[in-house]
């Protein structure tokens, strides 16, 4: 649909796609949350003329991560030793010293963009026990504010990253201000030291945003 175009009514969409009106309303709520449509009680629903925001992609380079971190306010939500989830156990399978009495240190924080409050990143970080030796909660918060670029005197030698599309769970949706089931991007980064020990396992999820690109194609002369 074109920018500014009026969308079909809920009843029309319900009939056109053969889904319930509740499903249609939920889909429209997701589009509105993502800033793609405008609802007007008197006039109807319209495609926005201009979409603000951008897709927040992989942040593997330290300089790009630092730039992003400066534009966000970091709000810690929790920290402490927890029973390691199965996915984390698999990642640390070859790290016998990662766990402390079968537990791993878990840190969670919410990052909110200083200019666009709708742009949020939820971070869930897992620190192996050998990294946590001698670190206090205040030091962990400082590490988070620096974008997890430094842990004690160690610097990551390399990072592996897995990026997947994901449907937002109720718990994460509550933190990000999204409806349950909203499609978002889920990243899993594993930071390694020079000796291949794992420094950090970092999972982060971002709110969805549209990205507008203008690309000029030069086919050349025949």
C-alpha cells in the first residue's frame, strides 16, 4: 500500500483473509506499535506518510557498539547467580569452570534510546564463574554501560554471533513495550578471549523498526 493510503476496515480484512476480527485487530496493533500506520477513530486507519526509526543490526565492531551505547540510557533490571538454562549449558559445555555450584551469573538490563523512547534493547548476559572472581555488582554495571567491551583486564579476541527472527514472549514483550507475539530480532553473541575461553555470553533483543533505503542502480550504457 502507498503512503497515506486508507486501509480496509477490520471487517473487510477479516473477510478477505479468513481470520478472526481479534486476529486482525492484533495485527493492526503490531503495525501501530511499529509506527507503520495511524489510527483515526473518525476517518479510519492510514499508512503513515513517513516512517521513523531504523533497523538495529549486528553490533560487532567496538566503535559502532560504543556509538550506539552513547545514544542509550541503561537501566539494570536484575543480577545474580541462577541455574544455567539449557541453551547456556550447551554453550559452556567445554568450560568446566564456568559454573559455580551449577549456577552462572546472570545480568539483565534494558536500554532505552535517549531520543526515541520506542527504541529499546533488552540485554541478558551470562558471565562464567572464572570471570566473576573479584567483581562487584557496581563493576558489572560499569561493564554493561561500556557495552561489555572490557571485562576486568581482558579484551575479547573474537565474537561469534547468531541472529534469528523471533516472536516476542510475554515477559520480554512487557520489558520492551511490545505485544506478545510481535516479530523481533534476537541476537546471541559469544565473546572469546585469546586463549579461547568464553568471557561472556550475551543475548539481546531489539524492538522492530522499519528502514527506508534509496538505491540508485546504474545499468551502464549498451
